[in-house]
C-alpha cells in the first residue's frame, strides 16, 4: 500500500494542497484528549469523564494537618492543580500560586465560576464571560463575552468546550474563535466518553464520534440520541460503559435521583435519593452521590436542612452505604480508596471536611474548618479545600 508521502509525491501539488487542507481541518476540529500528568487536577471534575476520581493522588487517610493556606480574597468557587501551580477562581478573580507558596504569583480580574487548565492556558468561565490566561504570567490570551450564563467547561489540547446557557460551544484554545455551537437545552455541562461528546442539560444528549470524514464535512458534531426520560441532569459522569446522570430539578414533594444510562441512551437503572442529587463522583465500581433534603422554607424559599452522601453500585444503582449530616455538602472527590466530602459553613453547615472509606463508608477522619468548604481537589499527596476565605492544603 502506498504511503501518504508517496501519494503526495505522485499526485502533484494540487492534490497535495487539497489533502493537506483536509488533514489540517480534521486535525483542528476533532477531539484531542489532554493527558493529565500525575499529581495534577486539570478539569473541574478531574478528567473528561467528570469522574472526580484521581487514581494518582494519595491524600491523607488519617489525622490530616493544614500545611498552608493560599490567600484568596473572596469565596473560592473553583480549583485546579497543574504541574507546579495551584489555581483558584472566585466571583471576581483568578489566582495562580507556585506550589508551596502562599502568596499568589499572579491574580487577574475575571469571573472564575469554573476553572480548567490546558496546555499553557488557564481558562476561567462565569457570569457570561470566558477568559483564557497564560499559565506562566496571567496575561490575557483572549476573552469572549457570552450572551448568557456560562455553566460547564472542559478543555483538550486544542479546544475549550463551554456550556453557554442552552447551547454547547467549542472555542479554539489558542485564539478564542468559536468553531461550532450546538443546542443543548438549558444549563449545559460537557463530558467525553472516549471520542463521544456528551452534554448534560435539561436532558442527557450524546453526539456521534468524530470520524475522519465527519470531521472534514461537518463543523458541529451530529446528535446521536437524547435521553428524554433522564430529566434535569448536571454533569454527565462516565463509569465504564455507562453514563451516570444525577438530577437537580426537584423540590419538596418531587424526588431527584441517579440515572444509569446505557451506551444507546436507554435508562437502565434509576434510584430516588432526595430533593436534589446532582453532585456525582465515581471510581468505576461505585457512584458517590450527594443528595440535599429540603425542610420548610421561609418567605417562599426552600433551603436544604440536611445532606446525604450515597455510595451506589455503578451498574445497578443499589445503595452500599450512606453518610448524612445537617447542612450542605459540596461535590465529593475520590482518591486512593477514600471519598472526601465537606460541608458549607455559617447557617448551612459547620464546615467539616470528612474522609470516608470508599468501600465500607467508615469515617477515617474529620477536619474542622469554620470557613466552610465549597470545592475539593485531590492531587499529589494532598487534599485542597476551597473555602469562603482561601485555599487550604491538607496533608
């Protein structure tokens, strides 16, 4: 069989130009997985499958100590850990810290509702803006004003996938040029199951993998299926050959739960959990789902009065164990056979951080933090805790 080089040599410059253009277009418009080096946490939920499971991390399993606090002005909404840096996002700024240095190496004004790290780029999204910073010095690489609220974000080697209101957009990571946009109902959160793009919004939607011909002829991915009986999921979580979709749009008498969805979009299992069940992590064997339970509201508002962390079989959705506390739990993370979860502070919890045995649910330790926890990241041998007053590094 002739090689590509032989084809170009014999076909002449015209054919070579066409083939080169085809290759460039396919290469630029197809997913390019970003391999996370050990000791990092680059996406909001660790990886492209939103598993929140870092198999290369070994945070403390007993008697943790705070080794340092990274100083941040405001509540930390987002955290990421690069090879040598820690990044934090707040409502008004993005901060970068050299690992081990409590003073920021740079900070820039931006809405950091979510933060993701790509090759030499830190991407912050929130409050209808998308901003890319140079990881080395915080210089603004590009900024885009979105026309509505921004939800989820993932990055790969070349592309940023961003949920903007009721659509999912793809932006060139180096320039910010919007490559394509697809309708994704409301509040879109992206994920990848291999090369297949997923969007969790009002329903769960899957798009066809981008083969070579499809990558040449089609700008946006083609919808494969929408699971209409999976209503109100947030981030899709990939667990083996299944997708886990937690629900959030339930109040008072309605009960939210976890859906186990087959590769063809059929709902195989469903379990009711609470009034909201959108925070999910998975190590492949089990799904760890936070459900909130609403009490009687005041002045027409309903607020959670308790949270439960459920450990469910990832295939059957059968509950293995549960852990309940008053207040609000932040999304859980998993590493080294341990599930980490934490409470908000103030009137919504006491701020405790908990480590639980992933298989049995036994409590391994409790760390008391009055500022309360918003986001957790497990990287290297530490647990990073984003609070209302900064970032804690527990070892």
